[in-house]
C-alpha cells in the first residue's frame, strides 16, 4: 500500500523561501541548471516547456514558456489523490497557514473550486493552488501574472 505524501511544514517553508528568493535568467535553456540546483530530475525538454520530476513522480513539475522565455515554474507539493479530496484540501489549508506564518499574510486570496493564495514580491509572485487531486506551488514573474489574470478575466466574462 502506498502512503499519500505531502511536503511537511518545514519542507514547504524551505521550498517557498528558496523559490521566492530565486534570481535566474527565466530562460528555458537554463532550466537544467535550475533543476540541478533544486534537485529536480529533467524528464523532457520541449520547445515551450520542460517537464520535471520534483519528487512526486512523473510530470510533478514543469517550467512553461514561450519564445525561449520561461513564464512559470510549477511544482506539485503533494502526491496526486483522485480518491480522497480531503487529503488535498487538508494539505492546502495546512500549507496556507504555515506559509502565512513564514511569509506574512497573502497579498491575494482567490476562492472558488480551485482556490489560490499568493504572496507578491517585487519581481515575482509565489502562489499556492489547490486542485481536486493535487496542490501546486508556482512562481511567476509579476508581469506574466498580470497578463495571465487579464486573460482569465476575459475568459470568465465570455470575451475569449
């Protein structure tokens, strides 16, 4: 029997602090160096993304981009769990509470079916998001996040 896993409080804080203080080129060609620094395994390098195993199995992390520029670093901080949504929700609540203690109050809270909390920094934003089967931690440059949010708003308004 496999036991469902999630980063513990110390691990999520350490990861969040490392990501939040990350200074790198945001170029897709530099993702293998980033992966080595974080101990991630590069699974596949494509023209617009790099797929990673960050410790939670195949494709548990990725760096998405376009035209050679990385736009997001996304990694699972829990195992996938399609059977017990309570595990995912409990991990999200615990991690939110833990990160709030370490980073301060989130700058943005987005409720809903896939809730998200964000901690904005001067250059980039750290976001913790719960999906029905997994919790992800994402780092995104602020300019890209604004672009993404604008697109999401247009979709929600039925304009895209």
